[in-house]
């Protein structure tokens, strides 16, 4: 497994002033406890050794940011995360090669049966922990504020709308001076969880204008393909008139202009409040501490931003080795703490809405 940096020294240097009051003298020792309030009403009890995990690349920046700060709280726990993709992460976990998997979707029925067998003495649980809005990004000279709806986006990405001053775009952007620049769409040329969620949004909210289905593979004709987020960013920055989609952290890190989404109530900016409304509206599945969310990509609610991706941490509620369980629990407790949620926001992800965060903290407390 590819080993991620643990940031133990850098994390302590960067975060010591922030965390001094939250860490007890023995917090770096095996079984130590960080005495600060985790935001869930309990202290973080630190373990020692490796926490091995793999899976979703969509949450990679969140894991990197968390582990650099977590090192100051539990310095004897090394987080090794391989962003190998959701499918591989689940396979690794089921095979007992890792302590935790990251996935862009909850376990399906067959995977859940296999994961429960691996856990032996307790069920495998899905814990939603990272919300990554799908940012629709653009580069149109002279246009600093742009609103689009799913129907118009569907027609843009399928080649039906080809210039920026098209009447359908103008109707959504009253008072904005739109140029006659040709639209240049950019999409992921390799399978992508971001593509899957973006097409789910177009399919559910596009009033039938999107006819190319959903999935990780881009199916619409035309446009320019880019293999990864870095390629998307490069193509958008280099092309006047371009439009594409990336995970919110990539948009933030590269200072890309983002589209406001209109679900019938006017343009909605992508932020914690608007994304939180969409996540709060999701239907709950699963029982007990197994938390699954069914996102309504076609949600029509004022102030909601429905184009979102939620990644799950999958682990054993019971059944891990005692020290491994302690490591998983301590890391997830930090991620779900008030400080951990602030780290998410700083990185470009969205914080968990309060009601969901309370359930997530309860699920994490049950691990062991």
C-alpha cells in the first residue's frame, strides 16, 4: 500500500498553538487521551501504531489535511491512506488488508454481507464524513457572476447550446453582459466519481434535457476530455469560453470561478449553508449506527445546492483488533470534532450539518 505522509513533526509545529490547550501531557503516548472537547462531548483517546486505510480520491485532500493536524493530538498514530479509488478501498477492507475504507457510496447489499463477515463480532458501518460539492467552473472573459440551471447545463454539455449569449443563458442572468464567445466544454475522460454525481444532478434536475444517463464514464458527445482534476483546471484556465466541473476543493485551491445553481428560486452559491440544506434533505437508510444517505439531486428547495458528493468511512463497529479500533476511533473523532470540521471548510469541502454531525459522532463513539 502506498503510504501517505503522517506529518507528525510538521503537524505539531503548525498546530501546536491551536491545540496546546486541547492536549494532555500524555496525549502522544499509547492509550493517551486528548482532553479537549471533541465537539461530540467526549475526549479523544489516542492509540499507537498504524491506521491503514484506502479508497476514495475525492476525500484525499480532507484526509491529508486532517492527518497533519491529528498528529499534534495523537502523535503515535500514523495514518496511511491510499487514494486508490472507492472500489479498491472496499475490496481492501473486506480482505482485511485495511482498518477502514473510504467510498463515494455506501456499501451495497453484497458488499455489506462480505464486510460483516470480515468484522465477525460486529457489523460493518457506513459513516458519512466528507461532503464535497460538485463545483461547476467556468472561464468567460468579462463574466464574474453566472447562474445556470440543470436544464441549461444539460444542453450546454450535450452541445445544444453553443454560445455564451444564448437566450437560455441570458434569461437566467438578467443584467449580465454575455459575450458571443463559443462555449468550450471540458469533461473527465477517465472514470470519475465527480462525473457520476454531476450526471446524476443533470439527470434528476434537467427536466429531461440530459439524455446520456449517469455513471462514472462520460457519455455525451463532443467537448474536450481531461484525465483528472489537474487536467480540467489546466484546460479551463487556458480557454476563454470554457466550462467544466470539479470537486469544490479543486475549485478553491485553483481560484476558479464557480456557477450559481438555480433550482427554481434563483442562483444559489456553493457554501456550507446551501450544501447543508441539500444534505439535510437526503433520505436516511441503514439501521443504528450504519448511516446511509440518499441524496435528492433533483431537490427543489430555496437556498439548497443539490450537486453534492458524500464520501463514507467504512469500518467495523465491533470486531477490529483493540488497538486498531482505538486508532480508527481517535482519528474519526478528530475528523468529526469542531476543529476537524473547520479544517474541512478551510480545504474547500463543506461541514456536516449539525443534525447529521450528531449522529456521526454517536456512530464513532460506538466503535470498539
